[in-house]
C-alpha cells in the first residue's frame, strides 16, 4: 500500500508571529503555514489572504484587534486556492477582491481544489464545518486596481503568472511594502502544482523592479530589509528552476514521471529538503513540471482521485 502524503501526517500546531513590516502594515505568519497580511488605513483595514476556514480567520482577526479597532472593509485574495480563500466570510468585509483570472479558476476548479486540498492537508482546515461554501469575489480586476483606505493608497496588481494563472500582489507605496502571495516564499517550498514554470522568473523580476523595503511572502517569515527581500526572491527563483530543469530533461528524452521524480529529488533534496512543506509540495511540483515540459500549457485540474493516482505512480 502506498504511504500517505507527508502533509496528512503533519499535525503539529505552528507558532503564530505577527510582525510589523512597515508603518501600520503587518504580516501574520505561522512557520510555513499560509500567511496573511494586514493593511491599516485611515478609517478601515484591508486583509490579504483569508485563511482556509472562518475559525482560522478568527486567529487573524484576533491579531488585527491587538493593533487597531478599525473595521475590516476589504479582503484581497491573491489566488483561488482553498487554504487562502475559504475563511473569507469571517471578516464581514464590504469587498472581496480577486483578479478576473482567479475568479475564473474558482468557477473552473474551485470545488475540486477544495476537495483535493482537504484530503492532502487536513490540519489546515481546522473548523472546516464552518465554511459556508466556495468564496466568490465581489470585485475583480484584469491588470491592476487601486483602493484608497482614506489617504492610504493600495495597488492590487496581476504582474504575471507564477504560482497560478491569476496571481495578484498588493503594493503599499507609502510603506515600501509588497504582499506577494505564493509567488515569493521564504524557507518554505513553493507549491508549483498549478504553476507556470516558464513565467515564474519573469514575474519575480517584475516584483523585484518595485525595489520594496519589505515583503510579506505567501509562506515563511516576514522579509524586512532589502537584503532579505533580494535573498528570498533569489531562493524562490532557484527553487522553481531547480524543480523544472531536471523534469524537463527527463521529459525531453521520453522518460517517465517516476524518472522525473528521481531527477528532481537529486537536484532539490540537498538544497531544500529542510524547507517547510517540502515533502508535501514535491510530488505535485514534479507532476506539473513534467506536464509543462511535455507541452501541457494549462495546469490540469487536481482532484482527490487524481492526487492518489499520481502518488501511486511515483511510488510504483
């Protein structure tokens, strides 16, 4: 019998950290679990990433209330993944914002993604019974939009494909801070199962061009200072490139998915095996890299059944 996904055995509660990354700008992080961001404006608050369930969202709200009593008016969801979006109802926000592409992916594969992620990583769905259903945005944008929280300007932008087709980043110009979602990670594996390896580096370049003073990444600790920002962008690029190149070489010679898995492990294990969620992400990353190298441009939909089929093939 095939062993279970690494994430199914990850039952350890993670320590939450709440760091100020700029003036009235905060990063909610939890040792490699999904991060959230907090932007405090003159009269209200914007939260970036909702968490997977309303119960987990309450942990973010508790930290918000430790620094401000202003109402939460906006929730920005950088992409469609269940662990990021299904807690949105807890905030009572007037606007829930996604890119047009991300909304399209909720329609195309939102339920399948929810079922798949819940099977893979049950700990991240604490209080799953409180989820009212799929999260749909009230507001969408194509390339960029600007929200004013009083005088504070917040730019929400789609700079390119990377972690998904519809990734958004949130830039606060007056604070020199960007919330990148899962395009940038720090000492945490990138999940590439729905990604675009060929585009990811260009999107990282677009983020780097903003020359920000701090980044709140999708997973991992807050990146405060330009040296930390530069290091994390470089390590994210190395992770993505080191995953794709070995899989592409195997695909080019007609090798199997299992051979791609072995080649990627040989390249990535020495550098990244101590990263958070590395073992969880790796099979999905290899499967997507192998697909993209064989010309499958749009990531195939992960379902609970496809997850198990892929995992069985890698262990066969």
